């Protein structure tokens, strides 16, 4: 049996000539008529439940992998989908406006109604397609081999099967070997199961900047993994050098991306450590996973930390205190409006027209408590936040 991995086919290609038969509930053809999506013997489309079909579209929009798709090459101009008909029918139906997804505002949107950049993102997604050519019994046998005892292979295991050769063998020896003494150290930064290729996958992800299949294809017959090892160790050495404490929230962060972004900047590990400890001890920091990128970026992007906000009781108390004072003085209850010179100088804002603001910014040590809370009109609060 011949097998061939295709990484050049896009959603747009598949959807060229896509036909969906509403009556029979089947996706019929794609790839300009070359592809039969649901051959007669296949089960019908069952993703049309408003969840699975929507999830396929959301995966495309977020750039998540859809997993491998298998075609059976019947002849030079004829392909049949062996596995993947539900996913293909889902995006085919979406692109042909057969169902809608909800946008950020909860509004139902058909394909023709979403922004053109989102349309393009969907259409330009490249799929991972495995073309098999052989007799039916050969193909069935092959499927049995790649599905061990009912546990489907994960993406990396499948890629290892697809690109089997000296490179994969050496890579697994290094990264999928639970006897490797380095695993303990690596496990501080990498989430995943060693023997299910979690570490190998991460190493490949880092060196290839996310294009694992492409990288494995180019290096398939290499008889060394030098580049992979050097890059992986550079990332690990960098993280463990900059952050001398190991915190459990470091595990599974996008260290490859952070390395690319920040490894050329100098850091003082002792200072970094003190800042990590300070932020870990800060009750206002709600997202500890963001601490590391926050520090690497120069401690400015507080969004990464998801700093605690004022609660409603505090806001109401401060609001009523401000309004009493404002009415007594005959000026606006937004202190910044009150010192301005425009028409809002005397305006009394409603509670829902105002937002709570840290008088002393959190990043300068200001607490999220009633003493450090003031209510500002939404315009002034936004202006202050953007400074
Ligand atoms: Zn104001």
C-alpha cells in the first residue's frame, strides 16, 4: 500500500464544488468534484447538532488542528474520504451558509456575514491529509496498525508513524524515553506524557515554530537530531537561567514563543526572582501563569496578571460618598469632570455610567481596597487606563 501525506490542501480547495444533500444528510463532493465525501457505505452526517459542527468552525478560527484526515486514492482523479467526513461536511456546510455560529456578541452569523479576515482564515487553513492507495483489505489492516487496542493515536504519534525513519527513531530515544535523566528537569516546564510523545512534540513545536509536520517532513531522513536538541536545550537553559525558582504555574507555558521574543534581552536572575516572589505574594494577582511573561516584558502589561478589580459593594459606597460631596459643592461627581472646563463640569453621572479606578495604580503599589478607589466617568476612566 502507498501512503502520502498532503499538507497543501486548504479548506477552500475542499469546498470547491462542495455539495450537501439536505434530504439525505450527506456531504457529497468536494475538491472540484474529485473528492467523494461520503461514499454510499458511510454513515450519515451526525455533526449537525449545533455543537460538534460549531466546534469544527471554532477550531479553524482559533487555528487549532483538526486532526488527520484520510483519503482513499481510487484513481488519479478520484478520491474518497476514509476518515474525516464529519469535519469536512461541517466546514463545507458552513462555507455554503447552511448553519450559523455565534459571534462575540452572541449574534448568529452565517459564513457570508462574518468579517472577511475570518472568512479568509477559514478558507486558507491547510489540512493534514493522508492519502492512501491500496486494496480495501490493505487499508483496513493499516487502520488497525495505527489504532493500538482501541486507543487512537494522538497527533504526534500519527506524525511519527507518517514520518517514520532515522530522525523519528533518534528523536524518540531522546525525548520519549522515560529513562532519560533530564525528564525530571524538563517536567517543570513541559506538560505532557513522555511515552505518548508529549516532550518530543514540544521540542518539535519549538524548533519548527509550530510547523511540526513540515519540519518532520524535511528532516525525515536525517541521521542526527542535533538542531532539535540544541534548540530545545537553549530554550530550557534560558528559562531555568532567567527564573531560578521553579513554580508549578511555569509548567506548560509557551516557552518556545517566549524564548523567541525575549531571549536577547538581559535579565538579572536575583531581581527576577524577587519580583516573582513579590507577585506570588500579591493577593491582587489572579493569574499567576501570567507572572513570567509579565516580568519578561518589563512588568508593564498588567492584563497578563488579571489583577483583581473592585467589588460592587465598594463601588456603591464610593459612588454615594462622591455624590454627596459633589451635590454639596455643586459640581460633577466625576472628580476629573469637576476640574474640567466643559459642559460636564456639573454633570451628575449615574452609577452605571461610571467605572472604578485605582487612585494609586496597582503597579505602583496601590491596593484594591476602598481607600484607593474612586469612581470616574467611563470616558475619564478609559483615558486614565490608556496612559
Ligand atoms: Zn469624567
